[in-house]
C-alpha cells in the first residue's frame, strides 16, 4: 500500500496592496516627500522619514489599527517589500518616529499651499469650505491629558474623546478634500481657553495665506455667531448656515401714512410658516426652496462719537432668508443640556428649515451651497469606517497629530483618484464610491513576480479581474519604475544630501 504524503504548498508572493504604486505616483505628484523635509522631518540615519510616512498612509488605506500591523504589512507584503528595498521597517522605528514632536501643522499648511498650485485641486471663486467638528473616541483610556469627557450625539452617550474642528474644500468640479484640523480642549472653567470659533478663525486665516479667491463657508447652526460673521466678511468669505429658533430677524416695511422705514421683528418659525404652503406645492420629492426678500439682521459695530469716545452701535444688515425642505442633513435631536436646547434649538416647521446667508443678492445659490455641507459628514463617516480615523490608541499626543495629518494626506490622494476615476461618468449611478475604489483597487490581492528581461529587472503584478474597472486610474497614475528614492542619488545611504536645485 502506498504512503499518503502531506500536501505541499507553494510559497507565492502575494500582496494585499495592489494600488500602492498608484498611491506612490500621486504622492510624488504633490511633492509630499519634499514637504515633509521642508517641515523639518529629517532623520540623521536609518529609514528615511518620508518613507515611514508613506507606509503609514498605505497602512491607513489598508485600515491597519496600529503601527505594529503596519510594520507586519511592510514585512510580509510582497509588493511593499519590493518597493521599500533596501530598508526593512520595524515596529519600534515607526513608534519612535511618530511619538516625536514634529511640526505637523507646518506640513499641513504646506500641503494645502501645494494643492493650490495644481489646476485640479486649486480653489476658485464660488467654491465651498465646509466647517464642522467631530469626535475621535479613545475608549481604552481616560487619564490622558488630551482626552475629555464629551457627549457623542451619534451614540447618545458620553465618551472619552478628542474634539476636532475640521475644514473641508468642495470644488465646483466635484472634487472634495480635507484642508485643516484643530483639536479643541475643553476648559476646566467656562470662558477660558480657545473656543471652536477661535480655532475656525485660525484655520481660515491659514487658508487665506495661500488662497485669495472669494469662497463660501458652509456651517451648521452651532457656529451661528454675529462676531464670526463679521470676521468672515472682513476676510472675503461668504457664509451660509441654518437659523436657530431664537435667531433675531427683522423685516423692512414702510408705514402707510408717513412712508417711514420700520423694522419689524420676526422669528425664523414665523417665516417658515408664512411660505410653507407655497413650498409644499412646488414638488413632492427632492429639494425645494423659497426665498423671502427684505429680511435683515441686527449687527453691532464700533464707532467714535462726537466726544471722541468709542461706542458700540447697531445697524440692520440685509441677509438672504431661504426656506428649504428635504435637505440631506443629520438632525441632532438630543442636545447636551437644557440650556443648549433653549439657545441652539433648530428653527423647523413640519420638516422645513430656514437658511440665512450674507449673499442676499444671490439667494438661489444659498441652498445649493448649503447642500454641499453634507459632504463633510460623509468625509467623517468614510474616515472612521475606511481609514482608521479612531483607531489610533497611542498615549502620545504627538502621535495623534501625525495620525490626523497623514490621514488628511491619504484622503487627499484618494479624493484625487476618485475624482479622476468618475470624471467621464455621465450619471451618479455609473460612478464608483469611495469604499468601492479602496476595496477594489487599493486594498486588493495580487501576485508579484520579479524577473530579469535582458538584464533589466521587471516586476509583474497579476491582479484579479475586478481591477479592470479601474483601468483609467492605472493608465493615468501607474509609475514607470518602483524606485522609492526621494531624490536621485547614487547611494541610498546619502539620501539626505539635497541637490542644489532642491
């Protein structure tokens, strides 16, 4: 009787990052390696710092929850091993680098400035900047100084988390990518420290250093503040938001006898009820809106009186008031406290809402602009589900800053790829979603074969047939070679030596 032999398994060079070369080409397109070096992220020896950051981006796209798994991915993945030669990246290398306090804010500022130099990603007149905040939960710790006990509206409970104030750009072409973020620290006593509006001012001023065109700022009702409106208008920003229930509005009327102008106080709910019947007659489905003319808001300003003293006076400023319904919005129905319920309750009537804006001359653009605010909510959901937004559980605050900045860089690369992929699609049903692109191309299995053809080494990548649907991306962004050097230098050991033209 013949002996039954055990099965033999052939060691195949498999990879789970078939789209890594496309990421690398997009990384080079926006000079992220050079921007990291200009931000002071340079190492004296060992693995190049920009290479660690690129591996972190690949790990985020692969949804790796820790640097340990990223190091394992670089060590076992056949394609990454070929791309990262001759360096072998270990876990302690990543940990030591990302726990150092580098100038990540400077890198983010340079990243946004570099995007404005590219015709595809540059902001232009009429583009929208979304402003909102989100939580990054840290469920495994509570004594860390950068964590706070915050209420999570989605989970309807309190969690230990960081509160991030985020700016996102939405271009008229359809491209959208994140701009800046700031971490809001909850003060020990009320009235101390920087508020979310102060952080928003800082980011908008940083954006103004590289962008001079007139932009919209779309925000939710939490940021409804007259002083903030004055700041936006002074810096050449237009704004649009939803009205609160207690927002003070006025209507300009003429007295019948004296023909004098008079401003009659109104509430947002009164305006919604006034046009609600006309609004429901427009259409039974889809977004519908009606503009109400001659609506004003009282704004304060500082001037000098006859005695030479500074005094604060008020004037009535025209605003656009547009009643809309069937907006694609997440309504937060459970505020943090009774006071918040009284002060920040949303003005609504039977599913209709009131939008206000400083652009009273173009009320038709107000609804179209505010509808794009939903894109930042989609970005938060995508980042948390597909890019490991909340999976950085490091005890170092410096690591969290690196995590968020590199996540914004990764989302920028993916956003450009998704925009180019869906550019030739004629309808929304034909295009691909963010998740479909990441799972179908950037995080899909392939087989890697290394051969020599006439003395020239070649790397062949055999992918699944589903990658054929992303043939446009492969044709546009597939690199000619796999070299990962930052600059063309003869030896990898002296990669930090910059050429004179750098």
